[in-house]
């Protein structure tokens, strides 16, 4: 039974969340319910699996971890992109009020919702790969991205631990181009469900096995190595939710002879509090940039 759960949990929960989104949209449930109900249910199942089938017992979060990561998840990972999207919408409305958006003809709306979402995922991963790689290899960006790599353990909620500047740069590549092209809410919703549930799985402390899916998606087995304390291991697996670009550029990393050891930054005293991490990137050297 354990082996069935290990190999079945990831595809069942991810595809179940996607299926739920499509059915809710078809039933006219609206954007918010169709998006956030599958994500919430999917994330709760992943958290339950962390309790039943942990990858590493020592990664169980403390109460302090849960409070801090919940703040990052709510304020930076959820609210901040919404505020950025609202700002962009107001700006574009002011510029193009009463006109067709000049970029609206660039998107293949005649495709099925699923095919549009797949295309969106491939396009986003192609640009996010290079932003992510640059955020590891160029010191000024690494200082902001180091916030995401500061935890010494992985579990579901620290998927949202990002500095707002790092998250804002991601928004420019993840969302803004598709806002400009007027991608439909149904496509955005489906993509977000896949992105969110896979992201929760990536950072989860669940002992799942992806098998051949490790050649397609950037799942937890690959992403643990990306959070290694050692740069020779962590400077790999840059894919946001797919691993195809890492294949193309030689940065896919999944050793078969050992498991990941220490996670986090070389500076083991890097601050962990929400407000402290807002200020941390502005103190050169605090991140102890890996070399």
C-alpha cells in the first residue's frame, strides 16, 4: 500500500485538482471558486500526506515556521501578485480605454482551454528558467532569491517564502505577458491550479516517487536538490514546473546513489523572521552567496 501511495499520490492529486477546475468552470462556478477550491483541497491533501508519509521526520515544521511561512504565503505569494495585476489593469485601462488591446490578437483563443494552458506553461517555463538561473548566478539577484532558499527544511507552506522584489520579477514573466495578450480567465485559472498544486508538492515533505514523470515535471524529488546548501547541487533544476529546459541546457540533477543532505544557505544564522527577511537583501554579504 505504501508503494501505491508513493507513486500514485502526485498524479492523482495533481490531475484531480485540474479535473476539478475544469468541471467547476464548465458548471459556471466562477473564477475564484473554480481556482481556489481545487487548490485548497489539493494542498490540504498534501499536508495530510506530510503527516502520514513524511520524507524526513526532521523536516517537521515548528509553530514559528508555520506562522512565518503562512505570512509569506498570504502576503507575498497571494496578495502581492494580485495588487500588481490590479495596478497593471488600471494602467492599461487608462492607456487603451475604448480600444482593442494591440497584443490581443497574439494568443490562439481558438485552441482548447487545456492546450492553451499547456502552451502557457511552456512559455512561462522558458523565461522563468533563465530568470531563476540568473537569480542563482548573479549576486544582486541572488540576494533577493536567497530568502526563498533560507529554510533548513522543506514542507508545503514554505512554497511562498519569497522577497516581494523577487516575486515581482516573477510576475513580470509569469503573468504580465498573458494579461497583455488577454488570455481568458478559464485558461489562467487552469494554469494557476497546476502551478499552485505542483508548487505545494515541490516543497512538500512527502515521500512520493514520480518515476518517469521526473523527466517531464519539476517535482519534489528534483526540487529538494535545488534547495541543497551546496551550490554545485542547488544550481540545478531551475524549471518552475517543468524540467524540459533543464534537460536542454544541462542543469537537470537527480543523483540515484544518495539523498539530499543539508538544505538552506551557507550562513546558518541568516534571519528567518518576516520583517528581517524583507531587509536582509539590502545587507551585502548577509546571504553568504554560494560559490
